[in-house]
């Protein structure tokens, strides 16, 4: 359906002149002599921009504008008037006009303004599409009918509209960021940024700069001013993953922000404020960390206003098939494939698996299968080696080679961590060696 421009004016000559000017630039225009006729035209659903006079018989242009906004119509309204008063301009913008022009006007300027309104509309639609795609992507995994998952859904619904801090606890790969994003996208902050920071993935000496930003010259290597994550998340949500790894030296600064919404950039003594909601996550026992002095007790209580516990995948096997099916559909769309599901053998193999990497491992397995499988149903042959034995790692009794054991162990660690840096640390090798092993084993 082509986008059209609706011209609403009680002066027939104005309608005609504007229509010809827009059509000259390849735009399609339809006409209405008053607000009543305009609303009939809007019912067609293909109107993108409205050029509307303020003074018309019956409902005024400003009242019509207000009605358009209340009805939630996805159109940009440009108000036209011969009375160029401050009051008209202020009132038009207050009621939600895209812009305001005065008669007599330059036709070229009107055309440029209409095209700008169309461009803004297209960008807005792209943002809405991307936001929907992001929401769909990050809600993958929040599936399940177990009582534990139902309680998580209820808690998300209860806390989404508040600004309370939330502490999400669960094993690595259980979907802690999925829960954090679900809270964000169901809150009043959904239109603002969601910024995620993994405290364990950033060297401790750089983490303060990453969070709070720095001024040029604040330290060696600070060649330019840098915006911190708190500033980047203004109006939205900052998700601090692996909060248990936050250095003790930084914990008082986070506590201060939670109390006063204030912080300082490195190298700048001036105090800054930011309206940011904090959600944190960890796979550690923070209460135990408090007892041994590795985590501040006062910070723990500030973060632990609401706690959400995510069960590991092995504790909700009844959700496995639904999760796998949803992920298969997701990766099918990404790779432009259509799948009908899994064979019974593949399903049983997945149910026997212990899933040490939880949802992260499941995503890895399903994506791999969706790429390799050439038929409509995923068969057992497209699942990694350990699935055929119902084990997390190869057993000695199977008499496999050391190379095979290494391959499966690397796969398991990568699926569990999701980070090359962290995986290399656990494996006791450098990232370059890990990269070569991945290439060697086709991981």
C-alpha cells in the first residue's frame, strides 16, 4: 500500500495548489475540506502525513490533531495557519504536531517538510521493527510451564513497572540476561536504552572507566573523553552481570549511585546525575561472599531488594522440548530455513543430556543443528557427540581419543561461558590457542 499525504483545508485553491506541488515530487495526495471528511480518509489506513489548517468549519485543526493523537493513529500532522501567533505555535506543538507552518508558504519548503516527516516515520518504523526483533531474540528461553518458571513470569510482571533493584541468581547460561531484558521491555523504560556490562569480562583496572567514563588525560592512555555505561543508559536500564566479580574498590561507588543516583567521571571532580535502573546478576552465593569479606554487606542489601532465582535446565526437563522447538524456529528464520521439529531419537537424546551449559548450551546445539541439517526434521546425527551417549563429556569406557575428549571439553566450556576470554581462562590456555582449537575442531 502506497503512503499518501492528506491535505485538509476549507480553501479549495489551497488544497489544489498543495496537491499539485506534492505530486510534482512524486508524492500522492488526497484531499479533505474539513476534519469530519479527514477522519473518513484516515480510515483507509494508508495516510502517512497530514497537512491540516487550524481554522475550518466544525472541528478546528488543533482539536482534530488532539483526536488523532488520542486515537493512536500512526500519522505525522503538520499544522497550517494564516495566524502566525505564538499561542498557535505553542498549542500545536503541545498537542503533538510534527511541525507548524504559516501561510503564505513556499511550496518547495512544504514539500521538503513533508519528505522529512516521511523519513522520520520510516526511521520510527525501523526502530519499532528492530526493537521487536531484539525483544523476540532475548525472550527466547523464557519458556516453560514449571511452577518455578511461572513464578518468574509473575515476578517480572510485578517488578517491571517499579524502579526497584533486582538481583537475578542462577548458574551460568540459565538466561539471567533474558530475565533482565524482559523486565526492561515490559517497563515504562522500554523505549530507552538497555545497557549490559559483564563485570567479569572487563579488567578490574578498566572497569571504573567503563562504568563511569573518563576525561581526556585522566590516566595513561586516556586520549579522549569517554562516556560511561551509566551515562549511556540514561533513562533506561543498566544490567550488571557477574556482579560478584565487582572489585571491592568500586563497590562503594556503585552503592553511592544506588543511594543518590550520583557519580563522577574519572578525572572530573564534578558530580553527575543519571536516571538509571539497576539490575544485577550473579552465579555466586553473595551472602557467602559477604561473610568472607569479598562483597560489601550494605551493597548486597541495596541490590537484593527483589531476588529472582532461575532454575538450571536440568531441573525443568519438561520444558526442554518447547524450548528446543522455539529456538529451532528462531534459527530457522535467521538462516532462511523451515523445520518441522526433531526426530524422536534426537528428542530423547536431548532429554538424557545433563545440560551443564544450560540455555546457552541449548542455543549452541540448536543453532549448530539448524545449520548442518539439510532435512526438515533435526535428526540425532546433527547433535554433538556426547548426546549419543547421554553424557556431558565422553566417558573413559568409550575408549575415545584424547583429541576427542579435548574437543568435547572445549565445546562444553564454551557453551557454559559464552566468552572466549573466560573460556580460555578456565581451560588454562591463551585466546590464540583457543581460536586455533576452535578452527581445528570446527567449533
